[in-house]
C-alpha cells in the first residue's frame, strides 16, 4: 500500500489520499475502547495518514481530548505530520441533545480557544462551522475564521454541509480550502450542483460517510441489534424495509468486490477515490475506522484499481438514488443547507 497525497483545494495543504474521521471513537456509534482508539490514530499516522478530523461537540470535547492524547503520545515525527480538521458551532445540552448552531464571530473565537486547549496544539489546520447558522450570515462566520488565520491560530478555512449558493458567498469573503460533506455510493446528491461549484472555485471535498455509517461496509448484518446510544438506531436508512433494501444493494456490490479480490468496504472507498479526475484529485475520503483492523481494511482501498468496466458494473449494482431512506432523521435534514 502506497499512501498518495492530494491538495485541499487551491489554497489548502497537501494531505494524505485518505483521512481519518475520529467521531466514532467518542460518540454516536455506541461505546468505543479508548486505548484501541488511540492505537488506531497512531497506526493511521504510521501508515502515512495525515488528516485527522474531529468536532468540538463530539461527546462534548471528548474526541478532541482523545486526539490530543494520541498526538502527545505519538513519535515526534508522526505528530508533526498530523493535520487537524475541526468542526465547531453545534450546540448541545447536558443530556446530549442538539439545540442549535452558533456562527457568531465571538462564538467562533471562543470555540477555537477551547479546541486549541483540548487538542494541545498551537493552531488548527482546517476550521469550519459544522452546519450553517441560519441567523448569522456565512460571511460573518467565515470572516471570523479569517481573523483567526491572521493571528496564526488557524491555517485554512473550511465549510461543512452547505449548498452551492453558500459556498459562493463564503468564497467571495475569504479563500476556502475545503468543503466537508457526505458522499458515497448511496449519498450522491453533491454531484448535481455542489461538486461542480467546488471544482469551479478550486475547493476540495473531504467526503465523510463513505461507508454510509457502516451500512455499505459489508459488515452490517440484517439482524444486528443497535444500542440506544448508537445514531443508527434512529437513522432512516437502518430501519425496517429500508434496511433490507439497502443491504440488498450491498450484496450486489459484494459480488463485484469478490471478483476484484477486495472487500465491500474497499470497493466502496475506492469508488469515492475514483470520482476525482486524474488531473484533479480533489476528493479526500474520510474513513471512520475505530479499530486497527478496520483501519487496515480501509487503507487497502488504495490498492484497488477500478477501471471503466468496474465503475460501470458498480453503477449498475448501486445506481444513483438507489438507497431507501434519508441519510438523517427528518429534524436533522431540516438543518442541512446542502439539501436546499
């Protein structure tokens, strides 16, 4: 396995071809093992992964502290190559409920101060509001991040789950390096307007949910029981007939994977990698591995070469809009500027 690199947009840093999404090590997918999580971060860095993605609201700061510990205990050379991508702005109460978003300039700077402390770093490489605050113009939020860049606390401005119009407004305010947004074989909405806009403006995409929260990993079974603190227990795609339909898609994909001598997860990740034109490697998949075993499987996607015939077969097995169910519950979908 050879780790390739690609740039986060025309203004962003060079990063590894795959990034590590760390959310599941702290929140939303049931209990995780802290020691194994830290070992997984170390293994990712050792394999050449440079981009570590988190959010200050993932288990109310727990995830940032976990990454901070992983960085402190990593060899110096690996620690220095790590790039942090942080989302902010999501508000939660003591019970863990979502209670809104805050993109006010003062709040942006406050959130950054706490993240820098929890991560144990002197700067954040890519900083972005998790969801657009409907009460604050994106220009004000982006402008506040630009001020943090001027003072050396942030290196690059990112966006998350916003639509084409918002991307244009943000880019007119300050250089935008990257848009983080869900993109996978069964979540392809960005192909209509958002991806053409980012490419026009020279903005990269970090794609989360490339395995659709494990749904298209090849490991999710029809009879799996989910814990109450697992996000998927309330996700439309994991419910009843929707789940059965979606797992049928996975089985169709499995046949292709077997022919390639790969796993379903590796083919799903390789498909996302293949969506970047050869001259424009602008999509960086985030793999949400919580263990070293799953990380190793995901990294194996870099050795899976999909030719035109493979891509056509995948398209036939899992056509665009083939998934049953929205990617979030209705209340959360209402907050997604990217869906408007």
